[in-house]
C-alpha cells in the first residue's frame, strides 16, 4: 500500500509529520511518499536516520489564512495540491494531510472527485462511546444540508461503521430535539421519512430520532445531522472532555489522601485518558470522495500522524467506497427529471 503524506500541513509540520510518516513505514509495512519543500523534509528525514522515503518537491504551502475555496487552485504547487494530484493519477492509494480542512475538502472534491451520484462528501469522526464508539456524520463539511444529503450520510456512515468500527448492523439515528417521530423542522421531517423508508426496506438499521443525551449512551452507532449542528456537538464534546480531565486532575492533586487514591487508580485513569485522546484516532476520513483522503488533526504530532496512517490503511482495505458505489441507486431521491431512484 502506498500512502501520500502532505509533509507541510498542520501546526507541527514538517518535523512531527515526518516522524509519524517514518514510524508508519516501519511499523505498518506501507510505502510512504512525502510531499513538501524538499530541503526541509529531507533534513527531517535525516534526523530520523531514514533514507528510503521518497520526497516530491512542492514549494508552496497552504496556510490557515488562505481562502479554502480557492487555495488549491491558486497554489497549484502546494504540498496539498500536489499530493491530491498524485492520488488522482494513481500514484498512491490514500492521501493524508493535517492542513486546512476546508482547502483539503475543496481540493479532494475538485481534484479527486466525489463518488458518482454522491451529492456532498462528509466528515465523520468517531467519538468515544460504548464498545465501538459512535460516528457523527456530518461534523462541519456541509453547514447547509438537504434531506437527500442526510440520507446519503446515513448510508455512508452505516457502511463505515460496519466495516471499520466493528458494528454488526449499525444502529443509525437522526439527531433531533426529541425522540418522537414528529420532532424537528422541515429538514428533520423530510429526512426522517427517507430514513424510515430505507429502514423498512432493510437497507439500513434506522432506530429513529436521537437526542444529544443519546449520543454517548451506547444506544446508537451512527448519528446523522447537518454539518452546522454536528460541528457544534463535536466542539462542545471536545470542550467537555478537556474540562473534565482538568477537573479530575485538580481533584486528585487536591490533598495527600486524594493523591494516594490517584496512585491506586493510575492505570485506569491513563486508560480513560487514552480513550478520549484525539491522537489515538489521528484523523477523519472524507466519506464520499472516490479515493481515500484522510484529514489529520491540525495539531497532529508524530503519534497522531501515525494513527491517521493506520486509519488510512484500514479505510483502503475495508471496501467502504466499493459499498457506496454498489448501493448508490438507493441513496438518491427519485425526481421527475431523471426518473431514477
């Protein structure tokens, strides 16, 4: 397997990106190509005593201040643009970048292209909940959505959860302000009807509306929502986790008795922290793009980049894209103009 990694994307590029890439090559048994400013990247490789990873030169870098909708087109020799062109041309099996989310999504859509029939690609992080986690789709790629978008998100999320999260017959829920069928606005009403129809046909396991309190209850595997609501939920969750971990630390270091209790619970607390650590997940796949594109965290360190590489390998091998292609006709709304389902 060949991974193409944007060496210049993210807050800690290229140093930490290169370290993670070297580890991925050594531990995952994959071929890696780094894309970026050749002199800088090679200096980082030399520091890691690694001489067998090729570097494709790309002089430009897309920054967070660049306009996401035009960055890839304006900076055609950027590490991100070159990496996506290589994926499009078959020079690798997946792209990983910790750069601008908006620019990467736009570039993936324009360069690599969406799967034919998919209206919008979605970002779908897996949040810590239950045995397998819970997928949130979408989490910010599509602020404004139609019912058809959400229907497609439900299918794509279900395929991903089945193949990569280990969920048997994944339970799909529509995020809403109540669990009753009639809750929500027009978007939720229209989407509910489409998901219920798909559920009755046995194509997805739709369990109905779910509230925010249900997301981490273990009752649902895939939570479907628009990107605006999903992003608010995601960021609120990250904030709560940080606050909780900080508060726990304050409690356990409050006095000698609590410090002794912390020593007894040290391993359990470390395991809990690990389960909530973004570096353990590494990144998020853009589901709906015709080839695997993984968005690593902007603050990725070497461990996080390695985790993103591990996720990319699983995504390539899982066959999620093939499942979407095989079921695309069920994921469209029938219109009078095309006469197709």
